[in-house]
C-alpha cells in the first residue's frame, strides 16, 4: 500500500488524513482539538506550541506501520494568521488569528501610508483588513517592540507546519496572497507594503515555492518525532481555502466552492486575476497556478452554534426547529456578527436579532433566521462575482454546515444555483493529499487530471426551486435593509 498524507491545521483542530491513492480511499484519519484565546477587544489568538503538540498527537493516533506507507505530504492551514519566529524558530508571541479584529487601527495606519484604499488595491490587489497578516505584523511592532526586534521569520500556519516537517522556511502564492504583503498580479512579495511597516519586514518573509513544487523533504528529526518516513517530499501546501478548492475540484473556471465552517467562504478558480475595487472579494491566488477570488465572512456556524447552545439543542434538533419555520422566518432577521465581521467590513460588529414581533418571536424562527443569515452573507459575494464577470455554473458545498440537508436547500435557493456535495468531509486535508500526489507525479502537468481522478461527488445536484428562490430574494432584501441600517453603528 502507498498513501498520501493530508494535514489540515484548522482554527479548532488539527487533522491528519492518510489517503490510499491506488484504491482511492481514506486509509486512516485522526483529529486533535486546538484551543483559542478570545478577548473582548476582538483578539483571537493561539500559541504556536499548540500546533506542535496537536500535530504530534494526531500522528500518534495513527498506526505506526501505516504511517510508513506515506509517499508524500501536503499541508493545509488557516489563512492569514501570523506566526512570529526568532532566528532559531522560537515563537516570539501568540499567533494572531484570521478572526482577530483588534488591528483596525493598524489597518488605518497602513491604508493612510499607502495613500488610501484605492491605492492599496492598485498596488497589491487587496485593501487592508484586520483579518490579513500585514496589520498583525504592525501590531507586533507597536505593542511588543522587544519581540519585533527579534523577529526573523514571518510565517503562516501552513508554512509553520511545513517548517516543522522540513526545517525549511517557505511560502506559496495562494496562502501568501492573503497576507496583504503580496502583489497578487505579479505573484511576489510587495516591498512597498513591507516598507510601510518596517524596512526589516521584507527580509523576514520566506522563500516562495511555485505550485506543484516541493517545499522540502521530511527531515530526519521530524521523521523521528512523527514516525513517518524521512526524505519524502512535502508539497508547497496552501491556505485552507486553496486546499479546499483542490479537495472539491474547483480548479476550473465556473465552479464555486462554498465552505460552511466557523467562517463562511465562497471562492472559485480563475485563469486571470479578479480584482474587486470594493474589496469585498479578496483577489487571492490559487495554489494550482491561477487565481482564487474569495469572499470570507467571519460568522457562519458561529451563530448557529451560539444559539444552539442557548436553546440546549443538538444539531439535528436545531435543524428540526428551523425546518418548522417558513422561508424568511416570518420577517425575523439575524445579523450574526458575534466576532465582528470581515465582509462587509465591520470589525466592531455585534450580533442582533431584528424584526421581532409578538407574532414571530419563536424559537423556530430564530433558528431558521440564523441558518439563512449565513447564506445571505455569501450572496453578497455571489453578486460581486457576477459584477466582475465571473460566470458561476455550480456550487460545491463543504464544511461542517454542509452536512445539514436544510442548509443545503437554503444554499441552493438563496444563491439560485445548483449545489453538489463532494464525497467525504475532509476537503482541505484531501486537497493537501491530492496536491502531494501532484508534487510526486505531476512532472509539469496541471492538477486538473488529479482532481478529476480523486475528487468524488455525492448523489445528484440539489437544484433551486423557482418559488423558493423568489421567496428568498424577498427575504434577502429584508436582511440587506437591516444590514444597511445597522452597519454605521459598527464602523
């Protein structure tokens, strides 16, 4: 047996999947939780050593003999989060996460230094947002100058896992494009943006690896720690959305992937850069050689989880309650901004329930409105895709929320597009495994043949119902009305 190893370092857990690529079946998988530090100022942080511990614990759960069959490794990690290391590879501070909204002042400073948001988009393709890495680096300089003075390496979580495995400091275009330190058109680090922070920053950024290339080989030390073969290639890897695109087969124009996880994302492959002048769609690169325009919301399953806990319901029971309510929840609207929000850009956003009357204030309406709100946030992105000329044909639905039949139906009808589910629920880890195979056997070929061979799809298309889609157009209008009215409070 020969296997590929896909590693997915998510915000909440670290997963390791072993994929038997000859039989096209998952041979084994393991998962270990990762904690988070959350503060009322919007800070969301983790410790780099938690990643070390979680990766080892996940590998330790797998059979030793099976681990010896690994032929190559591909790594996925949550985007944007800033892992600051000294010259010896020791963490200098906590990892500020993608969902950290405490750096709005730094965003303002960098935007001003660049001459405004339009100038930044012209320079790099992206505005400055609290989720991105660049303001986190400036935050470290301003708030922890002693740590910044020792800063030698600026890594993202997937880069950090690659370093643990290989001892090499590398990055690749897809994940790098989400730092706001990167020129997405030219696919290179932006010296100008780095200089807005500090002249030393450009020298702290890792070597860029092209898609399909190796970031290095598993070192003898890592082989000993994790019980895996030394010398096997570690693919370039990428951000979780980039790897999710591979794992769902969204590697050609026209296919969108919607991920319903802690965050919500909507993204699709493009052969050309897709630059949104509003900044709502992030102009990312793909990890396959093209570009990956993407919408990200910070509150997807967050709202449903918070309300589910409040009502003391499990997932199935919560969906059951929501199914009792009609489309539009009788006018009740949830704005789900428990963590602030990235799209629309409301870093100081707060969650709210709106449109309450004595007639509609029911548990089932609140449950349904929270499910609908997550997809309404995605529709903002779909409208952006249409305005920029992206012709969407189909949505591939992934993430924890994709398991819900009700959410599947809501997604098809709100977006008014057919929805299809990839087989399995490990899109990012499988994307890493498929990229590892591409690195191992690609020989200069594109990745499309590998995704066609190894990305399975479940059942039939879930097609939108015209009457339901029309009802959701009206409900989305109500959501937009409350969003427009309340947004000024959160800027």
